């Protein structure tokens, strides 16, 4: 197994942010520059202009789509980052953003005084509705469910300049948010990740301000239940991960054990498509033995590359030059590895592209 290549600068790491699905052709053969197929005026299912006071609700009639999509384009990345935080899934987030565009294209712009607020309200309420079915699907998921990893060095999920912003997209926090109801998740994301005041959140979600404050407090407690994550420098993380790879690639159980916290947890998501532990592996000795055997599943040309994944230093595994997995690490207050999260389900690796 080759050792990892040195980590490039974030803006030049070679990974592209997840794309809204490729440009689609309309009935006349024109390609939408947004990557979305704009609805035609005769579509009876499009939302009516008079329903823009409640933009998340479907309507019976439509108006012709407006030509000016500047406001949508300005906010598209932000809408995607909001939807991704709600789902922890790229495809579902892209689907919501596409639906938001369809409603925006047919809305009466004269009724919209604040495009950002309108677009955000539509997005978060669509996410709330679709989270119900998404959660039902996850109940039948094979093995452990982890969020889809997204390379963030190029800004795919928006600015991540603060600890709080990075935490809001970390695999650890996104996994913990699975404990929340759709309304709790909406309030938590809008407040914690985007800093909206409670009064604005209440307006978006049709709640009272007191309700949003109570929901946010409760959601925060539920998300932070369990082991605390500690922030370590990128240099320390890379050093520990390099040692981890060296020990794992040679089957050095003792070397691995020295790097792991006593209560370390290893969680792997194969989705039933790739061999992976179906339950978390817990404890320093057990995890060290478990991880030392993973080299048996690697091809002779397997290699790892450092990459910023969901705001954290992570590794991308290539098997025969194809992205085959992503590993992300948590650390404890002593700097030891406290958690290893591995995503090898190929369905979840689409955003990790060269």
C-alpha cells in the first residue's frame, strides 16, 4: 500500500464540489444553464402566483417562468448547503434545490420582497416534508448509516472558517442529528449553522419565537449527547493519520493501539453493497485488531490521499484509481484517535470526484 501523498492547499486539492445534476434539455432542446429543466407554462401542476405567501405549498395554476434567475444563482450554493445539512445526503439535497428552482421560476417576483428569505423558507420546509420519507428509508438500511462525505476544501458547503461552521457539517454532528425530528433539525440547522435569529426562524417555520428557542435548546442537548469531539490542529491530525496508515498497512496491532483512545469507536457504512462491520466496533484493543485486518481488502495498487472532508482532515481511498472509500477521524482531549468513520458504500461516494 502506498503512503498518502502530501495534502495540497485547500483551494487546489483537485476535488470538485458536488454538482447540481447535469444540464437537462427542455422540450425545445435548449439546455438550462442552471442544470435544471425549467417548467413550461402549460404545466398544470406548477405553483400559482397567489400561493407565494406560503411558498412551500404546491398550487393548482402557474405563471410563465421569469427570465431573471440571478437571485437564485446567487443563493444556490447556500441552499444546497442548507439542504445537505438537513439530509446528510447529496442526491436528496440536490433534488430539493431543483424543486426550489422550479417554484422560483414560476413565482410572481412582484410578490417576493426578500429573495433570500423566500428561497430559504421554501428550502427548509421542503426538507422538513421529505425528511419523513428519508428517515423511513434509513430504518431499513443495511448496517450502519453515515452521512455522504463531501470534499469541502473548495467551499462546496459554504464558508467553514469557524469551529462552529466546521462542526455543523462534520460527519459526527450530521450523524448525531439523526436523533432529531424534522422540526428540531430545521431549527437547529437554521440557528446553529446559519445564525438566523429566532424571530426569523419562527417566521420561516410558522412557529412562535418561544417555540423555536425551546426546540433549539432541546435539539442541542440531543445532538451533544455522548462523547465530546475535540478540535486538534490540522498538523496533528495529519501526523496521527499518517502513523495510523503506516500501522494499518503493515498489520501492526501494537502500533495502532498506541494511537487509539481506550474508548475508540469504529463505524463503517457499506450499505450492504461492500463488506463492512454492521455494528460499531468499540474499545482500543478490539478496534486495533479489527483495523489491522483491513489491508486484506486492498488491491496492490491501493492508495490514500489526504482531503478535507466535511470540514475535517480525512482520507480518500483509491482502488485501481477508482474512489472506493472515505475515512474521517475524531480526536479526544489527549489527541488520540477517538473515532474512525469509514464510508465505502459506492452509492455515497459520488461527490468525491477528481
